[in-house]
């Protein structure tokens, strides 16, 4: 975890899935406790499953309730993009769902 101005930078790498869900939850919650804005870098992810996607969405909602925001450092690619496609969370019409959150990056 690193701080970029007021934004907390969290690097999530390796396998991002159910086996690490509690660890990743704690990491993201700790960053959120340090400030309302998070920048998540998962460009070094080697495997991603739906539990990580759900975790990011939950942290995003929590940040927004506190007046903050969560962004991805890079548009989803590789394992994250594959998991999003498998879950049906990309390719939605403009403004539909959270598709733009995953595909825009910073």
C-alpha cells in the first residue's frame, strides 16, 4: 500500500481469488480506513475469480458511501478481463452496469 496524494494505492498481484479473499479484503479495508480514495493496481494478477470482483465492487460501494471513490490504475486486461467476461460484466451498453469502471482505468 502506498499513498499518492490523498489516494491510497493498493497493489494486488498473483492469484486474486477465494483462497486469498480474507487477506485481500483486509488489505483493501485498511487502505480505505486511511483515506476515502483508492487506486487499485491489479496489473500483475496471474489468476482472478469472481470473489475478487465482488470484493472490489463492495469496497467501491463503501468508499462511495463515505464520499470517496475507487479506481483501477489500468483498464482490466489479462486474467481480470477474462474473469469479467466470464461473469458477464463487460460489453454492456454505454452507461450500463459497472462496465466502464473496469474498462476505463485512470
